[in-house]
């Protein structure tokens, strides 16, 4: 592709969008800033001396008009974009690559349903290019590489991050939709289970609870494993709130609870707070087991670095058009190439 605009950063005034923009500038890449909030867009444009364009990502024709001159469209608005299909179709028609930091289950499954259409063009579409998908997708891919075929995968996360009030509310909104797991290749509704098992993250053994993760869709597509479960290590401060999930899911999106979260977490600005750890176990048809682990920087920093890495790759390399998971696009070794990440370590349950 050779177009007048290299990269469009959508949601450029959000935490991820700002960081991606600043990192691109450090590398001598001058993106076009975009978003739907004109006031916020002007503020970041004035600070960076970059051009900007204000539009929403609901109308297909509007999106297509702005993507016609761009090589890569990066959606940094994440879960604020409820339906990625108009963006994907506009990208395909405009011969523009589409990257999305969002890794929600419905985002991924919506995009994967467009695989056949995308293959007819030359646009690469890849969502989940941040911490929500890449570590788990890479761990599952590494186990699949070694065992060749899998019947079961379990993924567990120990996230170290001071979440902002906005991030917490967005997470609760997602959790209020219910818990899912993949059984025989299909999503299955199931209750949230607390302290379901113990997992050794790096050198620390922790209780984890079964909670839905967007990368169930990515892992299923990458590995074709029929049965997948996801778990999170939940801190004590979140346990009382999360216990409401099975009994009163509607409370999680109630105004009083969100007001309480605003008060309790008003001082949290989503600042980095340490290393995150990821764990995966796979079982083959002949009942061989393998465990893989990886550690990453803070999830926001990881997402920024991964976005820059993948966008840089697409600027330099030609790939066939289609919808990809992170590992389909970059192989399961992708996580090891992101700054600050460990190598994938293989072992057993407790070693």
C-alpha cells in the first residue's frame, strides 16, 4: 500500500491513544489523529501539532471516506466501540489495514465472521492486539506447537495494575452479561466460580476464579481447541463486588454502584503498578499435559508497545488480506518480542 496517510489513531485522546501517538512521534511517524469528541481531539492535536479529523465509527460510508487515504487504522477506543463491523467493512473496501486494541469476545467473534470477505481484499484485520489477548493467545499457541493437537486449554491471569474508575466500570459492564466458557467449540453460559483452583504464577501460588475473557475467541480460532476456560486472580477488594455476579448481575451496571466506584477509585488514574503474569495449561488427545507461563510489563504499557510493534510490522511487510488473531499474524513468539516481556517458560503445574 502507498497512500498519503500512514496511520490513523482513533481514540487518540484516550490513555492508550495518547501513549500510542507519542510513541509513534518518537519513531518519526506522524499519524492522523481521530475520534468522536472534537474538544478532546483538538487538545491532543494542539499538544502534538498533528492533524486531526472528527468522526464517529457508526456509519459505514463516513468511515470509508476517511480510510481511503490511510494505510493503517488503529482503533484505540477499545470497548467504547460497540460494533466493529462497519470499521472492518470500510477497511476492506478502502484497502486499509485495521488494528484494534479491543479484545472483547463479541468484538473478536464479529470480526472473525468476516473472514471470507476479508480474504477477497488486501486488508489485514487484527483485533485484540493488547494485553487482553496477546499473552493468552501466545501461550496457547506455544502449547499447541509442542503438543500438535489440544482437547482442553485453561488460561489464567494475574494482572498487576491500578485500574481507574472508568476501567473498573467498563469491566463490570462486561461481566454483567454473564460468564461463558467454550465447550465442544461452542460458547456455554456458566456460573462464576470463586477460588476455583490454585495456579502458580511465576513464583507465587494464587487462588483464581473463573471469569470470562475475550481471548477465548482468539485462542479457539488459533488452536481449534474445543474446550477453553479462563481464570483471573481477583484481589480481596474486588471479591465482594464480583460475588454479586451470580445473584444480582443487574447491580453491576447500576448507577449507585458506579457512583461508589467513582468515590473509591477516584485517585486511581490507571498508573503502572508492576509486572503481570500469565499461565496456560493444555491437554492433548492422548492426555499429555503442558504448562506455559509468561510475564509482561503493566497491561497498558504492554498494549501500547504491542500496538506499535504490530503497526510497524505492517508498514514494512506485505501480508495477504484476511482476519487474523495475533498469533496467526505474528506467530506465538509475538509476546517475546514485546519490550519488557519474559520468554515463554514451559513446565508442569507447580514448576
